[in-house]
C-alpha cells in the first residue's frame, strides 16, 4: 500500500506466469518454488480512491489478519513476559479493547486518527518490557502516554485516551522517581553502572555541557530504563529547543557509549543514508555511512532531524529495527546473528549486539514542516517525549548560564517564558518558545550587561519582527512584564519593507490621487505618482499631505514628523475631504452605507486578532509551495518506481529529482482537493433572549465572521452557512459561491440577527444536524455552533451523539452559550470529543485549527 499501483502491477506477469522481461532485454525465469507474500494495510474506506485496483485484486489470494481477541492477547503476553503482574496485564488488554471500542464508536475521523489511537502489539511490548523491570510497577500510566505520545496529540484525541485509561483503572501514581537527600530528582546510578561501556575510541563519546535539572532527569531515567531492558531503538520527540540533543548526549556520556551521528534533511536519499561518497585522486569512492559503521562496531547511532527526510527514506530503518536486516547498495546485507542464513552468495555483515538506534524528531506540521514520522513507524521505537521544562528546571539551567544575573532577573525571564508557553498552548502563537531562546537572553545579559533587558529580548525576536501578527501577540505578553519591544515593529510591517528616511522634493499643497505608473516602478520623495513613498500630496505611504494610503508593495520611505507638521491647515482640510469622498465611493462600490461600514468594522475589529490567528494556524495544513519536492517525469535523477512500466516500454523521462515546486508543471488547484465545510448556526429565539445574559449571540456573530474572513480567500475551502430555529431546520444563509465582500458578509450577519429576533420559540437542533450530516459530501466538515438550551426541549445527549457518528463526515458540535453548567455537562456526555465548549471568542481559532488539522492529517 506504500507504493503506486503501477509498480505493483508491473510484477503481475511474474506472479501469474513465473517470468518477467527486464529493462535490459533479458527474460527472468522464476524458480518453480518461487512465491510472493505481500503485507499491507487495508485501504481507508473513507477515501474514494483505494490502492487495491481491479488488476491488483486479481494478483493475490487475500488473507485478512484480524486483531487478537482479549484471551489470545493475554496468552501471548504471558508467554513473552511471564513476570508481568496479572492486574497490569489485565489493565493493558482492557485498554486495548476500550480504545478499539472508542474508534468503532466514531472517535476517529481518519485512518491516521485510528492508528494513533490504536494500542498495537508492538506498543504493548514496549510497555511490558519496562513494566517487568523492578521498580517500574507504578509507571503504567506514564508508559502508556509515552507509547501513544499523548502529549503531542490534539486535545480531542488526548481526551479520548485519558478517558479510556481512567475507565480501565490506569491512574497516575505518586512516585516521581529517585530522589536525593534534598528531595531532588536524580539519575539511577546503579543502572548507569550496569549499562556503562568501555569505549575503544573515546573521542566518539560525546561530552556536552549539561546542567542537572528535574525535567531532563526524568527523561534521562526513561531513556536509561528503556536502554537497560534491551530496546534496540528509541524515538525522542519534542519541540525545537527543548534539549533533545543535550539529553541524549548527556546519557551517552554517562554510559561512555561511542556515538555515530547522522543528521537528515529534506534531500536525504536512501543512497546517502547507507553510504558516504568521497572524491580521492579523481575517483569517486563510497565509504560506509555512519549507520553502517555504528551497526558493525556496536555504537549508538543518533539520527537527528529524523522527521525532515522523506518518509520513504526513513522507513527503511523499520526493517533494520524490526526484522534485523538491511540490504546495502553494494550487495552486502546487514543482519543480526540470530537472523536467517540468507540466500547462497549473499554477503552478510553481522550487526554488533551492542548496536542501538536513537532517533530525534520534532512533531509533524507547522511551524517545523517535518514529515509525520510517528505515523509511519513510531510503534517500532520505544517512544519518549521531552516536554517544556518546569520553572525549577529552567532556574537551574538559566542560573548556570548567567551567574552574574540576579535571581529577580532570572525569575522574570521564567515568568515571561511561562506566559509564552500558555500562549502557544492556547494557539495564540504558533512557535513554542523554549529554553533555548531563554538561554540566549540570559547569555546576552551576562556578557553585555549594559545592553539592558529590552535589547537582549530584541536579539531573540529579530527574525519574528517581520511577522506583524506574531509581534502584536508577543508585545501584549512582554508588556505585562514591563518589557518594551522595539519601536520599529510597525515600520517593518509588510515583510521588512523599511526604506529609510525620506526628504520630499516639493511642498505639500494640493492633495490628489496621482498618476499610475504602468511600469510599476517605485517612486520616492516626489508628488506625481500614485503609490509612491516618502513624498507629498499623492496617495501612497510614508509621505505627507496625501488624501489616503495606497500600498503598491514597494519599500516604504518615511517622512519625519517635523516635515509633516509643515503641511498647511488648508491642505490638510482638502486632503481630509478628498479621503472622505473616496471612502463614500468605496462604500458605494461595496454596496454599503457609512453606518453599515461602521457596524461591520466594529464587529470585525473585535475578532481581528482571532482572524489573523486562525489564518496563521491554517499554515499548518497549507500546501508547501516553496518547499523542495520530488519533481517527476525528469530525464535525470533517481529512477521513479511509479514509472517502472513506462521505463520498460522505452520511455526516457522516468526519473525523479528534488527541486522547487514551481519547477513542476503548473496546474490550477484541483477542486477535488477542496475541503467542504458546512457551518450550521443556531438562530433560534434563545440566542436573542439570552444574549444579555452571556453574550451568546454576539459570540455567534463573531465566530461566523471569523470563519468567513479567515477562509473566504482561501481556495482550499468551500464554505456554506445554514441556520436553524423553531421555524425551520434548514435556513440557507450563504452558499459556497456567495461573494465574500464586506457588504455581503454584513447582510449574512444581519439576517442571522433578524431570525433570532422575529422567529417563533422552539428548537430544531436535531433536525438541523441530521439534515446537514446526511446531505454532506464525503469527508466534509460539519461544524454545528449552538447554545446548550436543549433540556427544555427534552433533547438527550445520546440523540445528538447518534447524529454525529456518520463515518465519512467530520461532524463537531461547538457550544457557545449555556445556563449555568449545562454546556459543560452536555459536552461531557457526548463521547469521543465530538462536542466542545467555547465560552470566549479567543478560544475559537485554536479549536478550529485542531478540528481542521485532525481532518487533514
């Protein structure tokens, strides 16, 4: 299922007639005993396109491997782990079954979600190995979370896992690991001594600077335990800058393990992973890669940035870890001694029993733009997560880097970084500021105390200053702690277009629009051309005396305040009148009166930040047009396995190579790739009646406007809006092709208000949900925004749950109003996180982002 249908079809003749014509013209005659066993995942029934084509279906005898029953699983685990406590074994099996039941009950929208919620046999084995070790009895909950990597899951999936764990009696225990006499977390030195090696090449043992702290010590103990029980592969996941490399190098130093290091990137290929080319004496010579050297010599291979390489490249490590074999380009085969003997003539290279593979990776998606490594092969690794550090751990680290700084300054930095972490969790900022940036601030203050706090912070935020939306959020956070961000932030608005100071060449006396230069060239300091900068009289930016602003995308040259003050009162009055006339004409063009514009603008300003946040979040699922991709149908490069049939037929353009997306043949956005979204809004009488109680109608209007504005200009989304109330279960408010201009959007909002004001009391929530879900396209997103005023109409949570369960539609209920705790109670009773409470408009962007991200995973 991982290769193209054409590639599989190319061996059909070999499977059916035991012969195959090779590209060099020879004919392969298979041995009479030749057989082929193929392993694959079942197709995703929610997708219309299956990898099992009619031709492929006729090539194989199909066998479906069913999951083991509870009794079968207990039998297997008892044989593999005879020392496991029966109560723990029972809890693990029950959890596996409970998660499977949740998925069957509609907890997962996609195949990726189903796999992330599945406790596979491989994951169970990792858990049981640790549980068998003395002293790990109380860590079942922690081990389950690590195996499933719940801390990196979306909130809805995390909530499902926690509920299932609680149902199975898997609860957090009080044990926090080993402590010293000062009640501080320490490493298990007896285990360190047990695992310590004697290096043959001491220079290969890392020697990092590492400050002991409780947060990292907990991760170190987890890595140490997994290593001690014989885990061949560890996966260390965490956001950028949390200390993954420092943690790994520290434990390797304490264990005196020799390390081979391999850093991957987007252009990593299978060839570069397995061999290292070198030009010597005019000849190209291939040497063993760090991977091969580590395997042969029994070293620890650290694969850094494992998420950056193409998944199909990293996936070959899965065979090495799980099967103990890996074929090399020169014909040799890496294999463990206990593996099969292999075919005659095969050159086997034994893997040293001390060889281990440790992979470091960031979570998939924005802002790191990595691949979903966890999806493809997390279950073959013992998984460990490096979290953001607690205040105590941050204090230990920052004090070591800034010995001259006062504790007051250190604590101020820590409080700021805590607020940044909260902002990231709430979705207000996309980048998770980590201990790395905090250390940078401390080192700056320690080395250059005269620069001051503001300059030290500015050094960290130098790149972020070009992101106006982000800087607004950061400025609000830093100002709470008395830190003033650079004053030139607004000048840099628009992607760093600061053109410097301008001195106009003419007096400001006659405001006008100006001429439009057909060449689009920039104009500075004059009074002739529209869209110029730093000039006089004309519409532009940075100048003086012009009637209004006009941005043509050029660098902005700024006139000083002193020169602006030289504009006469008469010229100012004429410019203001001209600007007002231009506004009236614009509003007339938009079919809006001045009062309409003021109402619309007033509402939009309330959610302007949230709109920008949602648009920023959507970068997570945006096509990466500026990323290097595989360019296919090339005349040079690597053979494209999806075009093997074409190669056999004599086609020459059967290669692929890495390059920029804009080098590929251009094509318009495929309508089939569009995401259809139906927004179902509650415009019943209760929204109007109780708006004065909790602002629910206001919040509904803000949420609707936010979605229209954030998604309106994005060709990936087709949004339609329908309402419901006591009079009707389906009130068309906007179609997917409805214009997205301010006038139309205001009319939609006003129509919503009118329905709430003049409709008869009553409720048709159930009918509206049923109508929207039943008429939805395959894979459509249905968002139902409603209040929780359902008890008075005798609507039970079970009735709503049953309507949200359609397997090929992503339906979610968002509750924005409630009498007392009714909304929270209702959300808890609807299983699998299908209902969520949004009591503040600021929470909606993150909630929307999580829904959209889970659907497109």
